[in-house]
C-alpha cells in the first residue's frame, strides 16, 4: 500500500541511541505513548534518506530530525508557558502571536514555534537589545559558575592555612589573613562590577521597571549584600580551618 | 469548538493526515507512507510532527483511536480513524483548494489548462 518498508532490520547504532536520548525532550507521557512508534518512523526516514543518497546525506537527515524534534518537543513540553513567555500581547501589530495561538489552540501545534520565530525576528531586528540580552545571560552563567567555584573552595576544600599555623600563627591571625585576602578580591570585583554596571545603564534604561538606572540605593544595596555574603562565606570556613589541627591542614596544602 | 477550528486553514500536516485517513483506518507508519505517496515525497512528516499532530487531532476530535484490524498482529500499533468532524474539516479544506485551483485556471496560471 505504501512504499515504506514494513519492518526494518534492527540496527541500534549510535544514531538510534542519540535519537532515543533526544526523545527525553518530550514529556514522559508523550514519550511512553509514542516513543517506540517514533523510533520506527525515525528508522524509516533514515532508510529513505540513505537510499536516496546525495551529498551531505547525514547532515540533511539530522537537520530534518532535529527540526522536527525541536519544533514539536518544545511546544509539547512548554506549550502554554511559552505562549505566556513569548506572546507579547501589547498590541505589537503584525506579530500578535498570542491571539492566533489561542484561536487555533489544539490544531495550532506550532503556535509556540511561531512565537519563538517571532521572538527571534524581534531579536534580529534590534541587535543592540539582543547583544545586551545575551550579555546578561552570559553574565548570569558566569556568576553561577563563580558562585559554585567559591562554594567548592570554601566548603569542600580546606583553606591553605596549615603552613601558617605550623609556623606559629594564632587563630585570629589566620582568620584575619584569610578574610583580608578574600575581601580584597571581593572589593576589586565590586569596583569592576560597579564600573560595568554604570556603563550598562545607558542600554538598560528601557528595560527596568520601577528602578532608575543609577539608583544609588540599588547600587549600594547590591554591594553591601554581596559583600556580606562573601564575608560570611569566608568567615565560616576560615574559622573551621583555624580550629583544625595544623598537621591535618598541612597535608592538604 | 467547530467554528474556531474552521476559521483558519489547518496545518499542512493535519490536512494530509486527514486526507490519508479518508480512505480507511491506518496506523502511524501507514499514515506517514500514505502522505509520502500522496505528495510524491514532498511532504515528509517527521516522527514528532506526525505523532504530535495525531495526539492533538484526537484531543480536538478530528480523528479517534480505533482497535487494530484482526489481520494486524503487532499489538503495539495504534490505529486511527477519521471522525465526522474530521471529515467536515477535510471537506472544507478541499473546497478551499478547489476554489484556489478554479481561480488559477481562470487566470491561466495552471499549466496545461486554458
């Protein structure tokens, strides 16, 4: 009845394993309902692409698969949420993806995909804003990794104080030394950060709500809060390190 | 829901699935093959597109799950059948295309007609 092969030889190569892993993008329910059938169709499509041959056949096949996957897994998983996130709704003229999305809910299986395309279009049209958004996300990621390396350094690795203690430094001396070291790093970071923040204020003006870009309370508040966090994050492990037996601490230095 | 469903053209995938089921119940792979054939391979439904469309079409009542015919011995296969609602949508869509073709003929856009 069709030119699709009814059953394909089982060949669980790396391609199928990758596709199985990618199926995790779909919600569990969808996966358990359709997963095996999707893998079957995956094989059929791959067989079709391979038998047609041509240049970059693997690339074309995986482009097809990934487009299909992203275009359906994301709306399947985040459908309503994404509509809320990306639907601008503020009378944005031609886009108005949200109105369309509600009207065609159910059949509009690509409504979220449409929203994403709309968002990308807007990003391309306003490169300054896009650059800023990307910068902010990058900074967020950077801050996270910095926080975790600090956490790691502070909580899981003994501080390098053993040698000082072995040389006769007292507890308070050790704590003071560690604190002053860390706080000077924090201070430098704060100055650099404040400078960057001030430089960014020009671009930020339109994005903030209820805060002026050079609001002194915000600037001071951020510095104080972050400084306090850094201080506590240093004090606790420093006290612990100072209490440790110098011989044990030496072993880690 | 019917009026809202019919306001806009349905997605190409939805249309082709309805068309594939018009001649009888099929399972997912069968639908994919039927669509391949009907479009000479121009429309190749990906796994996600096919099964997500099927799921949503069942939800809005364009198609429904039906028990597999006796001759199919693979218990994993789920068969789908077009509903009355789905048939109506298909008719509206086909009429829309027919209309377009008629206009195109009148304007001599269609090759081989006058």
